[in-house]
């Protein structure tokens, strides 16, 4: 081999060795250091956490259909057949505050075809109140409200009423419309002979859901085994009905929870009482999700018969007191067993008393059955939930109703709140300061305001010291000398807020 060939070979070996060393070095650097321009999808910060406070901008409320008996089929002699009689219904729909649009339509119908849109009479008015009235004769209604912004004092507060002077539903039944939720609790009167308890579960969503029912009774502590099963399937835009009187018979009262698996639902109980062929009243039981150590019930009047239903989650010492314009008058004190509904018969409401306060050593859920007697042994009753104070709340007065506001101060000091009344087109017709000493209660007769044209009422209580509701009656029923009473509770208009925590991990896109 020539000298020149050996020189070229040496250089090739040297270059090969250098190339291998360079490649190894670059590979080592690539493993240790990867510049962002090589992998643009990888974040500088691998993980981060973001917290936000959110509020809903779209609200739904379910307004139940008019009261109806469980079985309308005709059997035997027509003189002894069950009948809805001349049952009629009305509804009042209201929305308050920063509202873009609020409309009402049949449950399950397309929102675009809603038959009723709430209107504001004066677009330049400072009062942001949208109103409409209608009926629930054709079935349950769903109110959809879209908000411009979420804030205290913004929301929907609507109500329905049924009344009859003939048939098996003589009297008055009324309820505030219900906001759907994944879990709701209801306090229900007894399932003894003569009582019909229809649990109606409505699913306003576009997806079917399975609902689990749990019931606690008055006979013993602990949940009851239901004879009809404990699960309901509710179709999209549909209602399902469970007969509680058959599922848990022979109880003096029930505490019921309704839990949905997939979508929020709305639940009410249609309660009807009969003594043979004599009508003994009807009313709606609506969700009672408030458990507290101090609660109140308003809307009472002298001569009412009161049965109190109390459900303690733990053993509790409970004290019940009548309230009037002078303060508290203790009437009953008991120690109650946990996870069992206790029924306390308080007898007749004494003269001047207009409310009740309930004080307990542990949080309790409370409701009451208020009974009135009419002619020919007929009677009617109201089912009302005990409540706690709210900073801002409202109620709609059903069309064709006569109403009286009841208010109780459950705080330890004298307090003042503001009651504002609106007419059927949403204009303010009255505003007054309500001053009450500790433990005192009072009433305001809406028939004395604006010649009785009061369609909605709001209550501003910045100290959160007062509980209020509305007692409903109806002129046709009163003129027929029949008992007719119902009590509807306030709707909280405090902004609903939820803290949402999101953990980001952008490496999942690599």
C-alpha cells in the first residue's frame, strides 16, 4: 500500500471516531435538556390549580298541576263515586331582578313553544318585576328564567292554587313552585285510613333518570321497608307517581327523601283526606330541606287546630312556643328520638297568636298541619314547612286568592325589615317597615293594600331575623261557608354560589 493510501485511511478512522463522539454527545444533551421549541405542546408549568366562584344564569321551577283525586274511574252508584267536583285552578308567575327572559310552558314541551311569557309593564321602571297569571288545569307547568346577571334579589317566585265548592276536594290547596334538585326532602302527614298521599316526581330535563325513595315513619326509629319498592324511573320531561299511603301505611307522619341519580328532579306530595263520603281537606306538601335549631311557622289564626311534625337527625330536646305581638308563650317541651317523626298535638291556636317558634338542642326538620272546620262536618287543612330567616325573599300570590302575610322575629333583639307589595303588572303599590321585638309576630292583610290587587310580595331582612309566609283563602269557598285554607312559603332570592376548583394538567395532550 502506498504512503498516500495509508494517510487517507487514517483520516477516515479519525473522522468516524469524531462523528461517533459528536452523536453520543448530542444524544446525551437531548436526554438532559429538551428546549421548548422541540415540544411546543408541553407547558412550562406541569400542573396548576384554578378556583372560581360561579352562579347559575338559568333557573327552572316546577309548578304542580291542579289538585286531583287518585282514582277518577266510575264504580257503582253515582251517588257514592269519588269526584273532583267543580275544581278550578290559578297560577301566578313572577321573576325579580336582573332578568333577560322568563317563560312558562307545559312540562315536557319545547321551551321555544312556551305558551306564556312574563312581561314588565313599564320598561323604564326601577322595579324589575316581571309578572303573568294563568292556570294549571292542563297539567304541570315549567317556568324557565334566564338572568342577565346573578345577584341577591334576582330569581323566580311563583305559586299555584286549586279550589272547589263541590265534590271530594272542597276547600283550597296551594303551593309555591319547586326548584329541581338532585336530592329533596318532604315532611308528609299521616297514612292512616282515609288519607291519600301521592308522591309526584317530575323530571324537567331531556334525560331519563332513576330516583331512590327513602321513608322514615312515626312508629319506630330508622328507615321503613316500602311495600311498593323504593325506586322510580322518571322519563325525560315526564312525571312519575308513587302512592305513599300504600308504600308505608299506618303511620302518623312520614319524612321522605327523593334522590335522583342522573338529573335534578322536583317532588311534591298531593295529600287528600276523606272520612267516608265527607271531604276533610287537601293540600300540597312541598320540599322541606331546612334543618335548624331555631325555626318558625306563621299564618296561624285563633281556632286553628295544629299538629306539629318534627324529625330530629339526633336525639333532641324541643321547645315549642306560640307567638303574638307581645312575644313568646311556651306551650310544649319534649325530648324526641332520632330518625323518627314525632307528632305533637298542640290543640287550638289561642287568641292573638299568629305563629309558632321551635327551638331544639340539635337541628330538626319541622312541618305542621293546620286544620279548619266548615259546615256539614267538612274540613280543610294546610301543610306548611317551618323555615329560617332569609336576607331577601319573595312570594307570588295566586290569582283569585285572598292573602294574609304572617311574620315572626326569631332573633334575640328587636329588628326591622321591609315588606314590598306589587300589583298584577309588577308596579310597587306599598312598602312598609315591619318592626318586631324579640319573639313577636304580626300579620299584614293584603286585602287592605291597593284594594286587594297584590300579586307578589318581597321581603328584605338584612339582619336575617324574621320568618314569613302567606295564608291563602278563596272567596267562592268562603261564600259557600266551607273551610278553605293553605299556607305557602317564601322563595329565597339570595344568589346561589358554588366554588369550583379546577386542576390543569396540559401534559395529557402529549
